[in-house]
């Protein structure tokens, strides 16, 4: 099978082709919007939870010496690494909320809470980076606070399912 130019495009080049195509064919805008909304609505809380858990459990003590780490205190470095993993999800929650995709924002939030809750066994562990990152519930609170600030609080039953022993609801 022969390679096509379209298949060989990089992400930025694909974006340019889409922009040009929509300029040339504005009648495709509604269909493109539908595809974009479908894409942004796609991640399930299970997928988010698994991806974040993979990132967090994948950290090793050698990651504390990464070039982007600008803090020196070992506990601050561990917290920085957790922040680095959680921040993109907070940004995605906010992006979905701003587009009115509340269910997608809630799905991402639920996945983050599930992941953090499932990793609480690492708290205070000397065997893993997460052991020095502080209480994982504090990262979970950042999620619920963001949702409250966006005026789309996570329903208490979602919180109870994602992290039943943590006092986050209400």
C-alpha cells in the first residue's frame, strides 16, 4: 500500500489542512464541529485513571534529577512531579468545561480522583517517589475546588464512587 501525503502529515500540518479545507468548504464546519466535540467527549474515567496511574507509578527517584526540575528539596521535587502529572488533566477539565462539555469534564475529574485514590498505598512509602509527595487527597481537593470554581461541582455520588473514604463531597 502506497503512503499518502495526508497520512504523512505532522499534527501541525494536519491542523493547517483542516483550516484550509474549512475555509474552502465552510459547509463542512458543522460536521467538523461534531467530530471535534465527539473527540473532546471521548475519554472515559477509566482511561483517565489508568493513564494517570501509569504516569505516577512510572516515576522513579532518577526523575528527581530531570532537567525541568527546578526545586532542590526532595519532598518539593516529589510534589512537583505529581503536579506535573496532574496539571494537564486540570487544564483539560477546564477546557471541556469552557466548551460546555460538563460530562466530559466530570469524566476526567472522576478519573483523576479514582487514580489518586487507588495510589494512596504509596503515601509515606520510602520505596516510591509518591511517598514524599504529600497526601494525595490534597491533589484530589484541587480537582474538586476547580470544578466548584467552574460552577460545575462533581455530583457527590461520583466522588463517593471514585474515592469513598476521602471527605471531598459537599
